[in-house]
């Protein structure tokens, strides 16, 4: 056994010779670990920390919020489509975010969706209205013919043979005649 891994013998507790709940006399009281001298023990009703906890420094979050509000409410002059417009920096930032989103910036998409979600905006409402408008219009004859052909090719009935897209109907008839 090395000197660092030496086992300590368990301490034996002093057996109290007084009744439970009463303090032993000064002559019998032994000072030791966990048993401070009587003059340094807390008196009944005295706090262990009379000065109280240290005061925390005040938070700077309210100041930052006010600074951000002032910075975003400042006016800036922009030229948009050969027109001079005076906007707040917040509005200019939103316009720039939307422009970046329209150019396909994935980070702008994430930020725009997060902002819309926090503000309670439904970005899908515009696309829903556009789809309803398209479905309400009458299809031209060419468009309906294309759609009918597409549906006919994609719809498979159990009795129809499955036709791979690379073969046409003439090749299928030739293969079935060769097998017989």
C-alpha cells in the first residue's frame, strides 16, 4: 500500500451523557470537527449571515433595449426605384432581409421565417390565395389537354400493363408476339 492510498480509520462518535435535546455542561463539552467553541456558536435567533447576501449589479438589459429601440427608430434616406424615401432603420433592415430572402439566401430565409413566427405572420397565406386564384380560372384547351394526358399516363389501372417510359406501344406488341 502506498502512502497516498492509506485507509483512514472511521471516527468514533462521542457518546452523549446528557438527555437528548439538552446541551452538555461546559466541562463536558468537547471542541472538535463540527463542534465549535461555545462563544463562536450562533446564538438563538441570530442569523448566520447578518450582512445578508451581496447586492448584484443591476442588469443592463433594460438599457440595451432602450438603446436598440432608439437605434432602430432613427431615420435613413434611401433611393428605391429612382425615388427618395425616408424610412426608419428597422424598416430598411426588414426590406433588406426580404430582398436577401428573394435572392435565395438560406440564412435570410431562416431569419425571415423566425421573425414571421415571432410576429404571428402566416407566410403561407399568400401562396394559398394564389393557388385558389389559379384554380378558379378556366383552363385553356391546350392546358386541359396537357393535364388530361399527364393524368392518363400517371394513372395505372390493375388490368393495364405497366409501360416503362423508354418503350413505346409498338415495341411492346412486338415482344408479346415473339414470346408466343
